[in-house]
């Protein structure tokens, strides 16, 4: 019975880095998505600002 539990714990420990890698990958992808959305937003805002300043002149 003890061998069963040690095997289970060993398998659980071996599966742990895969979950950690998956969590890191999801975190990195979500950060990249947020950064690209922020960059697109600031670019659109700059173009609007440029058009507004051109219209005033």
C-alpha cells in the first residue's frame, strides 16, 4: 500500500512542472495581449490627437 502512495506522490511531483509551465505560458500570453491592446490604443489616440491638431491649424 505504501508503494502506491509513493508512486502517486512521485507522479504528482513530476506533473507539477508541466502545470507551472502552462501557468507561465498563459501569464505571458495574457501580458502580451494586454500590451498589444495598450499599444494599439495609444496609437489610435495619437492619430486622433494629430487629426484634431491638424483641424485646428
